[in-house]
């Protein structure tokens, strides 16, 4: 993945082992990650660095997760995923309406963290991520639109198309598309990508568009207008 399209995830966690495991897993999923071990560092980081999402522990030195969340929300709508130690905590957190986007209970599975992270990033993505394309993607409805017409996509089709939209005009390999489409790293064959692309093309036909080119033996390319 090119550095320019990698999302940057800020991990706020004071337990070094948990922070390191989260960072490894987030990086393996194709994101950039950095770690803050104190809550009071977060407002400054959000103000000075580009951050696409925050994984935020609740119990932190310096400033606790609740105050971090509140403070960040005053200046930014960056997605925040809170990591809490107890299930019972979640109800209380929800009641506080801090503006966190999701909650995960410890002990969490790293897979779950990454899959929730993808979900909040997707929800926060602007619907039209690639100006110059003859269509737009609606992240909330999982639809592709051209003019007044819209076609519904499956979650896998949506992720594949969003991945192609990150690099219009450039070849995207099947492997990269596979990584984008399957958050849980199921072993699926390259041919699975081909069959989803076929379905996507059929849906584009309904919009009278044919923007996806096959590059023999390599992958696919989205053709800008
Ligand atoms: Ca902690």
C-alpha cells in the first residue's frame, strides 16, 4: 500500500504489551500506527498530526479516556474506538454520550479491533472519495451512484470498489483487493476477486458505466473519465 493512502491510527494505551500488540496488528492490516502512553498527550497529537482514527484506552495516566474523548471531540470528528476493561462499563459509557464511535471490551481479540476499526473508518469516509470518477460511493448505504441512479453493493463489493477508488488510473493487484475485501483474512482464492468484480461490472451496467479494466495477470484498474 502506498504511504499516501495509508490511514494513520493513533493507539492510546499505557500497557506497553497491549499497545505493541495493537500496533503490530493494525500495521499488519495495512495501516500506519503510532502509540501514545499518556492521555494528556492526545489533544496535542490530534492538533499537530494527521490522525484517521483513535483506539483509546479508558484508564490512562495524565488524562483518562473519558476526558480525552471529550477534549478531542471539541475540535475533531476523528473516529474514536474506546477500549474498556469491563462489559458493564459499556452501558455507562454509552449513557455519557461522549462522542465515541464504538466500544470494545477487554480482553478483546485483535481481529475484532481491526474489523471494528475498518467499520468506523468506512463510516467516516466521505461518500465521494475520488473526484473525476463518473460515479460516487455512498459509505452509509453501501451504494454506488451515477446521477439520479443508485445500485446497492454487497459489503465485499463495496470494499473492493472503495479499494480501487483509492487509486484511480492505477493498477491494483488481486492480492491488495483480497486484503481490502476480507477483513478476517479468510483464505480465499484469487478467483473470488474475479467473481466479485464480474458482479460489480454487472451492477455498473445498470448505471451504463464500465469503469473497471482487467489487466491480464496483474489485477484491475479503475478508469477515470
Ligand atoms: Ca490502561
